């Protein structure tokens, strides 16, 4: 019985850590600076998922807590309900403070990966993000609109990495 419990614990830990690892073929950015990353970002595009279904005018705001963790505040307008919704989370560095790889929790002890795989360095004006698998993809910008060229670059990069670019939603800001 003890061996079964131990096995279940190991299996559970494996699955929890798998949810905070980058997907195959994705590498988090290096030389990351949270001081430059903090602040407000506008969601330009995403792959659809249930927790942002029907949302427009989506933003993410990051601030640094005293203990070095990062407060995440996501906000968006639910078009069908005609109301604003928000979610507050906590992000922790996974690989060190100079790598754009976090584990983020909006639900207590359960964490998911937040992997910045492209970032406009040194200016921090746009970022491409994924999670633990390629079902998740976000394009964030410091401004609510971006150039056609940057949109095309995002689509090209996402397609090269194996994301479902035909399912991308362009967010109304």
C-alpha cells in the first residue's frame, strides 16, 4: 500500500511539473528583466480557451511583490454579458530571474507554465507567450494596436513553431 501511495505521489508531481514546463521546441527568452516587463500589456491575439471565451479589450498587468513573486491581474470585457471580469494570479520564476519562464497560479496550489518565447528586447514593446502545450498562445503589446508587419511576424513565428494559426483570435481593443 505504501508503494502505491508513493507511486501516486511521484506521478502527481510529474504531472504538476509537466504543466510548468515549456512545450517541445519552445525556448524561453534569456536576459529577461522583470523590471522592464512589469506594467500593462494589451492582448493583441490569442488561441481561444474557456477562461477568455467571448472577451475583448483584454489586458494583463504585472507588478512585483516584495518577495520577488509577480502579481498578475488579467482583465477583459465579456461581450455577451456586457460586463468587465478580472482574475488575479501569482507568478513565480521557474528557471531564474533572467529567464522569461514562470509558473502562474489563478487557482490556489495549481500552476501552469507562462513561457515568453519572443520578446522585443531591449524595448519590451511586444511579447509572444505560450503555456505547457501549444494549445495556448498569446500576443501581447504595450499598445492596443500593432503594425501589419508585426502581426505577420507573429503568425509566421507561431506557424513555424507548430501553433494552430488558423484558430487565432484577433482581440478587439
